[in-house]
C-alpha cells in the first residue's frame, strides 16, 4: 500500500535536517579527508597545489599508504591502541555493571539522583580531571606508564558505560528474576542466565561508546603515558600539528575510521547471531 | 498429613494487615483455590508459600517440614506468574529446560523431559519458537510446562487466566483441569474471578481483608454461603433484609420488610427476633404470568422492570408492589413457554419454602 503523500512529506521534513547535517559535516569532510590523504603536503603545512609536478601526471599519490603498509611500526601502534581500547572497555564494563545494576534496582525516587551523580564529573573540565590524576599517580610512581593511561581512560569514559547499561537494566521485568529463582536458580545463575543475557544490548552500546573514543584519544596518553604509550590519536595529532603533514594525518584518520567501522560491523554481526530478533 | 499446612500466619505491611491469622491445610492432589477481591491477601499468601515473602507470625509446613529457612529456589514448589514471566531470550524448549538445568539433570534426561512436558501442553512443534512469537494461550502453556517439568510437589498459579479473552479462558480452564488430573500435582490457584474458581476447584477458600471467610467445595460454597459476603461474592444473590418471627427445626418464618411473611429453610443458629438477610439465588426464583396458577407458598405480584437476555437464560428484574426488586432467572429452554415477559408486564415471582438461606447479620 502506498504511503500517503502528506505522510511522506512530513517524514522528509523531520528526517531532512539531521540528514543534511550529517551529509555536510560528516560524510563530506570524510570524503575531503580521503582525497587529502592522496595529495602531497604543502611546504609549510596544508596541502600542495593540485597542479601536476614536473614529471608526474597528477597531484595525487599513494605514497602515504605505501609508507603505512610498508613499515610495521604503524600496525604496531594501531594494535597497541586496540589493546588499550579493549582493556579500557573491559575495565569500564566490570566497574560499571554492578553500579548500573545497583541504580536500576534502587527505589525509583533515588535513581535519578544517582544518575546525576554519575554525570556530575562532566561538570568539571576534562583536562583538569586528567591533571588531577597526574597529582594522584605521580607520588605513587605510576605516572607515565601504560597503567596510568588506562586508569585515565577508564575514569573519563566510565559514565558512557554506566548510562546505557542502566537504561537497559532498568527496563528488565523483575518478575523474570522471581521466575528464575522460583525455578531453582540461585543468585549466580539468575544473573548469568537471565540478567546478563538480557543486558547484552546495553553492554554492546556502552562498549561502543567507550571503545571508539578511546581508540582515537590523544590527550590522555600524552599527559599520563610514557614514550611507549603513543596511540593512533597521538600520531594523527603529531601529523597535523607537529610535522604538519596533512596528507599523512588524513591517511591515518581514514585508517582509524575504517578500523572502527570494521570492528563495529563485526560486533553487530556477532550480536545479531547471539540474540534472537527482539 | 496434609501436603501444605498454613498455621496462624500473619503478615503486615506497615499498618496494613495483609494476612490475619490464616490457618488452612491443603491435601495432596487437590485443586485448591484462594478466591477473593483484590487486596484480600490471596497473592501475599501465595508469595509466602513460594518463598518470596515471609510471615511475620505463624508457620508454613510442606510435607510436615517448616519452610521458614528455605529460599524460593530450594522449595519444591513452582509458580505460574500472571505475566507468565517467560525468559524472552530463550526459545520455548530452553525455557522449559531451565528448571531441569538448575537441578543439574543430565542432558539426555533434559531433552526427554522437555519433549514430554511440551507434549502435555500440546506444543510439541513450538520448541524452537521464541516467546514473542507465541499467542497468549501458547505462552500460558509454556509457563505451565516449565513449572511442571520437574514435577514439583505443588504448583502455584497467580491469576494465570487473567490476561486471556473469555473464549480462550474457558478453553484453558478445561485444559487446566485435565492437566491437573493427568499429572496429579497439587494446584494452588489464586483468582478474583468466582466463575473460574467454581469451575476449576476441588475446594475454595474465600478471602476478605486478610482472613478466610469460608472454605469449602464449590457447590457447598454456592449453596450454603456462611455469610453475606460469601453469598454476594459467589454468584448473584437477592438479599432480602428479614427478621425471624418463628424458628422451628423444620423451617423459619421470616418477616421480610414490606413483603410480609416468607417461609425459609431452617437455620441452625436462628432464633425468633434476630435480624439478617434471606439470600435467594435468582435461579431459585420462578417467574410466571400474573394470572398463572401456582402452588408455592412464597409468591408475590410485581412488574417486570428490566430483563437481560443472555442466550441460554434470561434474567428478569421484577419490582414488587412494595418497591423491592428481585432477580429471577428463566431458562430459555423451558418447555411450553411461548414468549418472553416484556418490561412493565405484570408477573408473579415465587420460590419454594425451602429455597434460599437465612444469614444472620
């Protein structure tokens, strides 16, 4: 059956502005970035003019990609970033889950207050909070280590794990817990057979909200990490602000975006196979 | 020894006494119903049997053992919840397998028992489906299969038919009766719907405000209600305020307001001068044309005020000359009856001298 014309118009009116926003400020810049990664750097930063250099047919080159795939060091930094992001995500999950569960099972009146407490750290500046960790970790001789990086990452990203988990757990039907217990399940089995599987959508969205930003983070490794804790984000920042090689930085950004998309796609596939359709 | 014994159980929530010194026992193999309006404490009592709630005073014994220290997961008692509480992330077969897995049964045994349990509720081919793919009646059956698969000592059912439409409910009632007979497990059924309770139960405890008002078989509850509440709650009843003018072992003579003298069956505790009500079921009241012959002692003239045609029967509301309204039921299959009575038509209502029951205030 055809959708009435007026309804279609309304749909586009509603969906149009955000769609236009994403096109203009996400898709288009990504394309510009992809293109930039194929060009030569300008002499003092920026991009070289597109005019063909003497002896070459166009102003485009795959040089950056050759560099990236030609040297193990880049793959190693990518791998290290993935490991840090994975560890951070896991630590956030382990810390956030009991708290989210506690909030979700508190009396309704108290829940909003507890959620407020969770997002309260956002009220103070990000850099201030990271510097605070320097003051804490410094005297403990833990500053400028991989551990310090992960502590900082976990601290900053914890609310992004708690909130989706809480939103999911809060919707669980408490009768299901009664039913599990009634049918012979102790608290441990009730959690692993009922609560946890039902919370997987929350686990996945929380993990995405932590994993993806951590992968591209540069401030925390720069402030809390040592020289071995360079992550992809640091390389990208260095390319743009340090060596001023925009095409190289664009290439790295693009590779990072592709890596995130690949991982998100794999997770979505995995999630769809694990859980039945709604 | 009864299977379940509830002795002097009291449960308070703040200032509210949800269960007030309830004592009752349930025999093995019984279909026992806790019947009462919402807030009467029936669900609280059920939750205490299951172990989700604990008495403030009194004890509950199962097979002669006190249940006080047993958490729900250790009681050989399973519950069918009103919302069914099927695990949405598990297939039907995995839902039914759940209690067997918790009991650490070997996989071959689990597979065989799940198959058998699904056959018992006629869902052999739904094992791979997920709860959201099932109809209300099918969910209900999965919940039953899941609760019965380990053969508990007792099955608790918390208003399990409440969410079903009338036709399906009737069908499920019949299935519940035959299922209970086939598996031989004691059912404790909670409901506020009295037709359901009458249709299903071997015995019923009628509850109000945390107390058991009367406990008996359905037919005795219906025929011999112990008080006004039970008479009114179970089925329909005409309640005629009356005073005893004479009490003999053969019967009562009652003064019923402006109606005058009415004959009623004997009541044990009734003495002359006592006030109460004559509870009269509509089907005990005959309705005949005003000029028809009759030989009943209790008969009164009136006019049809309203009637409800139900199909098999018609309920007439007759207003007597003094303003009293009486409901009378007439089976539409009555032989030789040529027509209905119409509104405003003069009629006579009559009932046998041994019909009805006199209840003291």
